[in-house]
C-alpha cells in the first residue's frame, strides 16, 4: 500500500480561503457538512472575515445507502441560520470522494429554498468519483487506495489534522 | 429468549413496548428525533428517507390524534400512507387479525402502525411476520389495550428532556388512572430505564395496579404528598370508556381529590412542567387554569410527538 506524506490541514485551510477569496460574491454564505466540513467552514468563515454564521448540514436523512446501512450513527441536526433563497452558497466538506455525500447535501439544501448558486469547496479531492460532481475550490488532489480512508480530525486543542486508516 | 423487538444484530426492528429496551436504544431515538424536529421548520417539511415505502395505519380502535400524527410523520419521511379503518371493513365481516395482516403484506406493506384494544396484538403481528420470514416488514405499536403506548412514552421523555435535561436529578409524578393507562406503563418503564431520580405513581387505590413498587416506583394515594417538590407532573386522562364497575364515586369527587388545580400545582417546584397525553377532560383530572397556564407543555408534546414518530419509523425501516 502506498504511504503518503500528509500535509498540514491548517495550512490547507488558509490555502483554500485564498482560492475562494477572489470569487467571493456579496451575500455569499458558507455551509459545512458534518463533521469535518463544519470545522473547515468555521476556519473559512474566520479567514474570509464573513459576518454570517455558517449553515450546518447532516446528510443522514438524504443518503442513498440508507436501505443498506439504516440510521445508526448519531445524527446531528441540520441548521440554516439564514434564508438560502436567492443566495450564493459555498458548500464545504473535508474530503471529496465518490460525490454521493455532495449529492445528498445539495438535495437537502434545496429543501430549504432555491439558492442562486452552489459552489463546492473541499480540503482534499481523492478521486474515484461515482457521480458527475467536481470541486470548485480544492488545494489538494491525492490518489489513495480504495481500502484507505482519509480522515480529518480535531486535536484536543482544536487543531485539524489528517490521518489515514487502512480498512481490511 | 430473544427480545422480539430486536433483530439478530440487536437492532430495533419493531417498536412494541418500552419495557425491555436498553437505555441506549431510547437515547438513540430521542437524539434522532431532535434532528427531525428541525425538518418541520423548513420550507420543504420532508426528507426522502422512506421514499417508495408503504406505511399502513391499521387502527382497530378509534384515535384521531395518534393516527394523524403517525400519518404526518410518515408523510414527512416521504412514505406512502394508507389509513385503514379496520373496525368498519374486513374485521366487521369476520376476518381474523392475521388474515388482515397477510392481505396487507401481499399488497407490499413495509410497515404497520397498529392500535388494538387487545394487549399484545402488535406483538402477535410481529411474531407472525417473523414466522413468515418477513424481517423487512416492521411493526409500530400505537397503543394496545392496557399494555403499552411506546411512542407516547418516548415523546413524553423527549418533552421532559427538552425542558429539564438530566433525568437523574428529576422527581416525576404520574397522576391518575394508572390501572387502565398504557401511557402510564410506557412512561414508568421509560423513566426507570432513563434513570429518573424518583418516580411516583399517584392515584386512588382502585385505579392503581398492585405491586407497583416492583417497577421501582413510589406509590402515593394522597395527591398533595405525590406532587410535593416534583419537577414533572404527567396527568392521565380518566378513562371513562374503560371503566367497568364502580371504581370511583363520581367524576366530581375525583376532581376534588385528584384534580390538578393551581393550588395543587403550587406544591410542586415553581418551575415544574405539566404534561397530559390528551384528550383532556377539563374539570375532571385537570383544571382549565392549569391546562392553559404557563407551566403546561401539553401542545409542545404534540409537536414533539411528530418528530419522535419520524425517528422511530426512520430507525425501524433502516434495520
């Protein structure tokens, strides 16, 4: 199995913010996907000096594998502390992989209203897409084996860190 | 013996009774319900979880509110809902309960929401489905005889948790006709499972079952003693229609001894909440000044009930 050098996730957040900055439109709102995407969206909100709170999305009720997996993991409430109607949104996640989570999140966003646009910002794109979805902003493209899981976690002091788990 | 509500992996596959369910299963339902509560505030009050599934409301006993809230919950999960008024259809023509079930399974039912006057009817259906090998069909008990009304018990726990947080600090009084009340039984099991500090069963001797102490409950025949320093008061409806024989002198005398008036409520803690599963008999078990007062959380219970039923159906259909 190929071993990879894992970059500094905090530095990548700053890099991602600089990729977004030139394209930021007035009234843009950030929406993070639980849980990694929420951490990244909070970083971006501070780095980009956004006044609005971020929206939070938990896609559990929209997943396409509910029939196989059921509803087990602890579901966190989605919350949109703003009206999405007619607003430009940036959807934020930590890792873009098959694209299925993004699809579920977009579906859920439309149940809150009709946004003007949705762009996708991710910290890492690990390829192997199963849907026609791509990131608008991404500082890191990496090829991983399908048995490897790329995980973003927060240290006890809140610092974001990458790790790779090998699934049997 | 294996718990009939859990599948081979220990996951909840039917909801028949709160009795015998582990604490973490109850907590999982309550946590999931809090996520569903937000769905009802949105522009589109639906999630696609049960899209393409058929939920059959099979009510052998009348109930408008419970049937309606189950229907709303199923529709907000995008299920197709079919309401059967069984009392007026096939059963009236002599069809047995299990023949009715077999017919509905042949119509590709995915879930049954069952209310029946006989205790154990939903259990019988779940057992029948298991013998048929239909582990993909789920049963929710919406009230069976005097036995259980688990979704009401869960929505009561949701309400308590919403207003009061930790159960291990709480004194909870369940007041009234406990003998005939499946709600009371579900509440008492849920409260002891979730570790309430003290649970009191309050009512006249004729309306309390025997051996209640074995459930870990303190019995009070005096309303004043039962309410003193309570955090939560769950009032029960006086079940006139279930009352065979003279268990009470009169509704007026009942109100005088066990009716929740402002003066009685003042014995509880100042921030105590008052709950009632509905429908209320004003002037029989509860005074209008209390029912409409600031401590009553009776209408929020109804709202929470939809989210709790969404959580139950969402969890069952995925297992």
